[in-house]
């Protein structure tokens, strides 16, 4: 696995993120109080750990001319020079973004990059700084 450097941006945790974690926590804690044995409790705690690790494993890096998106600590690199447009979105499409309200949709000039026509949706903290850094690398990005 290639090691990436550059500027790190964590994924934004907002009220919706905490709401999702709270709902998962409630669903995972309920079996702990039931008298069904130890296995439902163990399975619930493993599920809670999985959700938390998944959320903690989402972050982004801008490394030279690459936008690196980490999903469950696994990097996926995208060329910044192929970014066509960045715009705010409220889309709830499954994506490497922990926030449901403060998201950015990134479209690329070449469909082969994502192997899809849907945009890459992310939710970095310090979004203005993030966008400025991408534009400094590729001034052709439309906002």
C-alpha cells in the first residue's frame, strides 16, 4: 500500500453524524439488558465498534496532484487535474462522508475515474481551505 503525505482533512462530524451514532448505540445497548445470553451483547458491541471504526476511518488528503480519500483507512487516489466541478450538495447517496448536511459533490472530466456518472461526495472539515487548496492545484475547477 502506497503511503501518502500532504495536507490531511478529517471528515466533518455534525449533528447528523452524532444522531446516527446515537441510534446505533441505542440499538446495540438494548441487547445488553435482555436475558438472551452473552452472544447478542457481543454481536452488538462488535457492530458498534465497526460503525465507529468506519466513521473514524474516513478522511481525506491532498498530496501534490492527488486527492486521496480514505475509506476504512484504505486510500483511493483521484487526480486533481481531472476535477471538473465542486459544489455543495445535500445528497444522501452513500459516500465517504460522515456528515449528511455539509457535503461537497466532486465531478470529474473523465467518467472512467469513478467508473460512474455519479459524483464523488465528501465532507471535509475546513471546506473553504480544502477547496482553495484544490483550486491552487487546478485553477480550471468550476464552483
